[in-house]
C-alpha cells in the first residue's frame, strides 16, 4: 500500500497499546503535522517507536509487552484507523518483579498557556520494584534515567523550533472541554506541548487494576 501522507496542520491520535499481567494499557498522544508529510508511519509512528526501543525497552520488566500502535487522523477530518506493529524486541529486557498494574509514572504535559485545560498527564505503567524507594522512584536507578532519556527523545523529535523542519510533527495536548469528544476533534482543543516532565512520586491509575479496564 502507498504511504499515508498528511498536509500541514493535520492532527493525529496515536494510541500506544501495551500489556502487563493481561491488563491492557492505552497511552493516548496527539500530534500535528508542522509541514507536509510524505509518510506518517515513518515520520511519526516509527520515530516515536525509536524512543521506546532505544530508552525504555532495555530497562522495562520482561512481563511488560508493547503490542502495537493504533493511529488515525482526527482533525480536520477523521481518517481510517491504522495499526503498526514495530519490528524487533517488543517486551521488556529485564527479568525483575514489577509493581501492581495500577502503579504508574506520572508525566506532566505543559503548554505555553495557563489553566488545567492547557496541560495534561500521561501515565506509564510496569514499574520495576527495584527502581523504587518507598512511594517514590529511585532517581539513581537505571529505570529513572531511562524515563528521563525517553522524554528527552520525545521532546527532541516532537517539540519543534521555528521554522519547523521538513516532514516534522509537533506533539500536542488536547482538551475535550474545548475541542469536544466526537470525531473529528475540534481545533480549539489542541495546544502545542512545550515540555514533558516525570514526577518521582509513584502515581495510581485505578482503571488499570487487573480486570477493570485500561
């Protein structure tokens, strides 16, 4: 099939689907084409996968498995859903016990604008027990260093300067209150992310308790 292309300002939803103890995790991210895109899968999905395989896979517990990426255009029109299963190692590389499925690393998303609607959070699951100290992540652990490196990779690839480069994507925050919940998503809900920061305090994602949801 020919590659999926995009026009400047087209926006995409990417769902990173992974699994621990048969509990599915869905991390939803949004991106805007900052220039015409010749191949969305190559320039966005596989570029994002590179941040996972380079930084997170080597320190993730072997019980964790990245299943696939689901992605589609969501603005200004709704596109068809695609699934990409990357080549290479998809499971964590470390044989180590993990915290329960609902324990998460909390990632803060910041934009240039104030207010709750203009910031967001992402929750990464499958924390190794050895990377924790009480209720916090051990900042001296290889896992914490990998989380920092992963976020640096995402920011380097997807937080753009001015002017943006060719075939580039900008990572976005989305507010359902401003943009709505039906597809195609409203343009008013999107704001460019300027930084991604991890908290050392371990968070809780109740919907990820085994048997409850994702």
